[in-house]
C-alpha cells in the first residue's frame, strides 16, 4: 500500500465521494487509479465506516486506515481518553503502539509521546495520521518495543504496553507469558524504564491471577463502556502498599467510579434476605471486579442468594452504580400470566434456562418489560418489575 499516493487530493476526493457506498458492491468494480489496487481503496472506506462510532476523531479526510483486524483491536476514543486521564507526567512511551489511538490521547497531556510499532506499514499509517492531526509531540518509530528499551538509556514517566493476545496461529492466549511481549519475562526491564507502568489487558483475564502473578500492582481498573467491559488496566509502580486498589469504571454513563481494596473481597459478606421493594444489579464493571458484596455492604443491601449476584432493599438508592428495579408483583401463574408477552428476562441462578422457559411459558424476550427469574434463599421466584434506573 502506497501511503503517500493514498493521501493525494484526487484519491482522497474519490474516497470522500464513495464513503457511503457498499464495499461489497465496489469490490466488483475496477479501481479508478491504475497505480492503486481496489482492495486498498476499499480498506480505506471500510476503515472510515468502522471509526465513525468507535473513534470519531478519525472520521475525516486525510486519515488513513489499516486492515479491519487492526481497527477492531485498537482502543476506542473513549477508553483512550480515560487512560490519558489516569496517568500524568512529561513523557510517556507506548511500546506496542498499533494505530496509535492511545498515543493521540496521551499527546494532549504529555509533552513527549513515543509511539513504537514493529509492523512497518501500521507504524507508517499511524505516523501519517499523527502528522495529519497536527500532533508534533509524538515521535513514531518502526521498531520492536522490547528491543528499543534494551538499547536506550532513556527513562520515561509512564510506560504503556498493550500486549498482543494472539499467538502465531492467531489463536487467543490468556496467560501473561504467552502474550507478545512476554510480560513476565520482561517486567523487570519495563519497570526499570519508567516510574509508572500501565498495562492494558483483555476483559476476560482473571483479576486474582493478576494479583498473584504480577509484582508492584498498585491499582487494577475494570473499564466498561456503556456497561460493556472493554479492558482491564493494571498500574505497576514501586510501592510499599500491601494491598491493591480495585476500581470499576463505567464510561459514558452517569455512574460513579467504585473503588475498594483487593483484600476487602475476602473480608466482607453481604447478609442474605428475602426480596424487598427494590432489586439492585451491579454494573458490568463492578461484577467483573468482584466487588459486588463490598458494594452491597456500602449501600446496606441484602443478597438474594449466595449464588445470585442480585441485591435487594426496601430503600431506594438512586445513586447506585448499576440497574435498579422496583418489584411490582409475584407471578403466581406463569403459564397464564406470561403467555404471549414480550419481556426483558432478568435470569439469574434459576434452575431452568431461558430456552426452556420461553418454550414452557410461551413468551418472547425481545421486549422492555423486566421480569425476574431467580433464586431467593430457599425459594424460586418470578416477579414482574419496572425500571427505576437503567
């Protein structure tokens, strides 16, 4: 792919004119430029369509895009901005830079930003975009991040790393030593090169595994976007603290960040109780963090069942970071009351799965009326509800 050619005015004008067209239809047409393959033009149109919602900053002429897989793996504009808000200093280095969305966010609050990316074409695209956006404080280098750290004496305020979670065969990997770079092998080098290390990991990774595997972890953040967990952030620095702060973040919502200490999980137990007037469900970030019962204690709630991650109270807490429902009434005859209804099933720790329930009671689950299917102490309960807070 000829980056400089793609940036020329006539090509950019053609891309702008065809940005709303179906790429599958365009694929059967001949490239309007003899020296540019149609697949490279389609890559640009497809990329522009992907970033409209995920990275709106890049939805403009003159910006270039890598293949779809690279775009899917990069941070969103919202999560990148969040990362920039939780670190500070004069200099930051991203040793696995990719398309550089995080570096773009870092550039607004750091004087010097280093972007390292070993894929030469991806690095060239990122560097071109930095220039197009007028970000002169980003230095982009096509190199392996670990090799670069070994060869320099420079030390940064923050080192950021987002290791690849796929092996050579493109299969997903989940252990730190299987990622690229191998964090366990290189953590001493990485920590030596910065005052603070920030690691981005998959939302699927186990937090207890991180706490027992990594040294110097001062904070773990579970970051959700509109109640969907997107990434796990790990802060490492030299500290005498024996406990780690866990923070659950739900971006683009009105919900407060919820913080607690890692050792609180083992030291608290939310009391059990029968269902009250209101039902509380922690947001996705809190559920992933493991702080459900810590949150329940804070709001003086009771848990429905040891294995049901739902909480209840007769009091209304509108500032609760999650969904809140008002219990309306118990469904006494589900075959009669639920038949032909379109509902939103809140199904937690119930003996029958949703497929069986839909078949048994003849309802659909494409509606907005919430109905609870759960265990409450020794009872199996079905209740109709209404939203207090979504």
